[in-house]
């Protein structure tokens, strides 16, 4: 990563050293936006939506728009506003000058820093929206660009940053002075000023003191329905905890949402104990003034959406934590997951109405699984076969869990000539399934936003207990049909479909569902390739989770 083994040793030299270098981009969003601009005249808002997932491009545009602003000029705080200040021609010239860098292992820490910044900024955005803030976009860009100096440092001073990050917090400041000749905070402030960052990014001072955070934590724990909060309340039964007027006002400031997102992610990404995470959730709930259960739902959905939108290489940690801490469940030495061989083809389960144990082959046979003589056997699309081959030969190329799942769901639907496919993600407490990744499902489809609790005795409970794949058919026996919840039947309006659980190292992370048009039947080949796709997905997720853990 480093261009030289000799680094600057004072603040001004560091700023000059870093400003001479351009941050590399691993994404292909700039060419996409240029192509769009050549074929039509897109709005700046539309361009911003395309380019926002690439922080490097966004920073270049923002920096140019705010370069040497006239005293009377308006300072840009959002990407679409920055582009409106530059105009289409200057924006296009900037985008053409952006060079895409091939994904390299040596840049792993740099990409992970970009990914963490995007997730933190998106979480701050959603926190602000939850409180009805009118400055949510300002908060997003302020949060994102506040980390820009760390992008430079992790890109061009990686060895030093690794050494600093591994030191204990009490020793870190002295180590910074020894290695850098100044503090990281000083570099951050000076570089942000030189990069023409928004005012919100420049505000390195905290809107809350340590005492304020402690009060917010006590208030949140006392309000949360947990054993920890009960102990707090019992300790001071006659002294109800109230937030100070100053703290209530501070909760409305834009900088507060940035600090709150940083606070939450600090515990979320640190492999924190359940007690620490409960404290983090309670504190966040107190900061947003909403119940803890709603905060948990808000954070989980936000992290999933962020992983889906911001597919930065080598930065799957946050979404892996959402998948029931999947990064802890890694492949064995042979690279196999827990659902290998014939285990995936079996559906061993006690059917509630009979108490009998049945294998998938028997269930399928009971549903009329005999192949229809007059039905054609499909041949998968080449794109589907290429995806399976790529996963088998080069699993490490799929360094983004969300990108892989998006691609796999799309290829199951398109490549196997099916109507719809969805991957439902299991909540961290294994109590609920939410559809996150989907293909062939438009916004008007009731399946698009389907969510269901895991109820014992249903097909979702069965699939979350053990790796399994099931082909549900019209002639299904009553004890099997009763496994499918009525609300799901009403939502899908199908009597034939595929179901499969996704397991990584013995732990469930979700369920895949796929179906066909009501007037078309599904054949054996589609089910066979469906199972192959599920197995390949599990294997690659295992590789990604191992990669995330090693980093």
C-alpha cells in the first residue's frame, strides 16, 4: 500500500503528502453516470442517487464544488447540490478523470474503512429521519466526509495505521505522536479543511460530554424492559431518572445523530457481549426517544439496506453480524459448510399432525412429485451456470455478501425460468423473517415487503431448525400443506413453490423462496439446479464470513 517507507513527521507535511495523492475507487459508478449523461440529461438528484454509494467520487465532486468559494457563494453540503454548482460539463469531466482500481488484497483495510464510513453515515441518516429531522441528507454527507482523512491514512499509511489501531486506547495518543509526529485528530481537522468538507464534517467537538452519555445510558436502561434496567430502577426506586434540559436539546442537533451512529456501531462491530449490546440499544433508544424493540428493528433494517446499497469490497462485517453473527460460523479445513452432500436434499422433520419423521424424498413423493410426461425439462441460462462455476472456482472473488445474494436470487429467478425469487433474512434473535433480496417482484406485489414471525410448527420454523430444501406441489398432503402459514399462502397466491434454508456452519441465516406463474408447472431439473444454487450460496457465504473474521 505505501508508496514509500519514509513518512512525514509533522502536521503540515502530512497534509501536503496526502493531498498529492488521489484516492482509488473500486466501483464502476462513474462510467455508468457518464454513459447516462451522454444519452440523456439526468437530474442532479438522479445522478446523486447513482454516485452516492461511491464515497471517493462523491468527495471529488464536493471538493471541486466548494473549491475557493466566493464570500457570497453558497457552500455545498450535499452531493446533488454540489453537482448543480458545477454543471453537467464539469461533473462529466470529473467523472471521466476518476480511475477505477482493480480490487487488491493490499487495499483491504482501505476498502473496509470506506465501507464502515458508508454504514455509519447511512445509520445516522436513518436516525435523523426517525426523529423527523429536516437535515437528514446534510447529516449523511457530514458523517461520511468526516471520515475522509482516515480513508487517506488507511490508503497511504497502512502500516502506521495498523500499528496505531492495535494499541490500547491509553497508549494510542502517545503512539500517534511517536509515529506521525502529531495526532490523528489534528491531521483530520487540517485535511478536512483542505478538502473543503461541509461544516458538519469539520465539527470534531462533541455535542455530548461523557457525563451526558452516562446519563443517557442510565435513562435508556431504566426505560428498557430488561433485567439490567430493572436492577437500575430497583437501585434508586425513589429517584426517577430524568434527562437534563440541555441534553434534551442536544438530542435534536445534527451532530448528535452522527455521534449516536458512531456509538452504536462501536458496540455492534466489536463482538460486544449481550450486556454491552443491550446497553447500546437502550442508549440509542433514549437518544431517539423510541422503544428499544423499534430501535432494534430500525438498526437491523438499516444495516441490511446499507449492505445492499453500498457494496464495498471486503466490508461484509456489518451485514454478517445481522445474519445472526454469521462471521463466527466459518468453513472447516476442507472448505465445506455444515449443509453438504445429501444433507441438503433431506427434509427430516417431525410433521406436527402425525408425529412421523419423513425425508424430503417422501414429502416430495406425497405431493405428487412424479414427473409429468408432457412437461418440458428446462435448461438453465448460461448466466446461471457461469455464476455457479465462478463460485466454485473463485469463491474469494465474491467479497460482498449482499452482492452475492443479490446475484444469486436474480439468477435463480431468471436463470431457472421462474417467476419470483426472494431471500428472507432471519432476525438476530431468530424470531422473524424479512424479505430483503428479491427478483421478479415489483413494488405492488404483496410479497415485496413480506415479514413473518417464526412460529413453531410452520415451514419456516422447520427450515430454521435444520438445512433443508422442499418442493411444495399442488397435490400436497394436508399435514404438509398445513406447514405453510395462511398469511404466506394469501401473500404468494401459489400452490407450488420451492423453499430452502440457508445455513452457515450449522447456523441459520435465512430462507429462499421461489415460484412459477400460476398457469405453469415446475419440473425436476429446476428443483435440482435450485438445490445446487443453495449449496453454492452457502459455501460462498462461508468463505466471505471467514474472510471477514480474518480481517
